[in-house]
């Protein structure tokens, strides 16, 4: 049985001084109504996320948000700026975006306030903000998640590019370089699902070969 009072004290921003108040307010509510009542407003979630991101790390910030989403059931069926569920806001190239986790496995969907094409530059910008994630597009929708790829098994490949390196195994191709446009151009030689990533000053594209 879910202890909503404990959830409120742990994740909702309430303190022990609020226990009597919470008990009275939660009495008689349905489970969903209780979750809605104790869920912090979007402004609080975003403030905590930004603080953790700045003072700790991007990974700590996403861990906080994923844990919050799991505990309070914040997984939206169709994430959007209608904000049926709170989400984390992002500014990408001067435009308003948001992201929300869609399942407990940590798959996050990124969405825009206005219709925007998911160009490689957008994926790289996201990868710079969240360097522990791989960013990809499926059916026009942008997602990001943690992925483990056996980097040591990727062997250098001979190419004509001066600023871009290519390495591959039988399953994956990794293209890396300081010039995003050249990395994208090199990726055009391969077919498969693309995953954008970032490391230091280096843009990376991983391709799951078909």
C-alpha cells in the first residue's frame, strides 16, 4: 500500500510540520488525486533540476527527475506544453522545449512548444546538455536515453576525412570530430539508426548498422 504521506514528505516539498495538514487533505481522495495533490508544481521541479544540474552534474539532475517521475507517476502518455504532467523546460537555439520521461527505464521524450524539425544540430545541442545520454529520432519524435556501447571493439576505419574519425565493428559505427557538419556528412555513407552524443568538444554519431 502506497504511503502518500511519506511520498509527500520525501518528494513533494512538504515537511514534518505539514503532517496533520496533509493527513486531513489526503483523507477521502482517490490515489490519483493524492498524487496530484503532493506533486510539486512545475516551477519547483525546474528549480530543483537546475540547481542540481549546476551544483552537481547533468547526470545527478536527470537522476533526480527520473526518480521523482517514478515515485509520483509523472509519465505522460503524450508529452506536450499543455502540461498535463509537469516537465523540465529547455531552451534550445532560442526556442522553448521540454523533456519528460515516458517510462521507468529512463527513456525521455523531448518536445517543442512550436513545431520544429529534428535536425542534427538540435540533437547535438541536446547531447551537449546531457552528455551521458544518446539522442535519437524515431518517427519524427526526439528521444534520449543512456546506452552502453562497447567502445573498445570499435576499430579505426580508413576515410578521406581529415578532421573526422570513423571506427566500427559488425554492429556499430562511431563517427567523431570537431566539425559537426563533417560528422553528419560522413554518416551519410552508412545506413541505420543514428544516435547523437557529445564528449568534450567532440561531436559523435553512433550508427546501429542494419
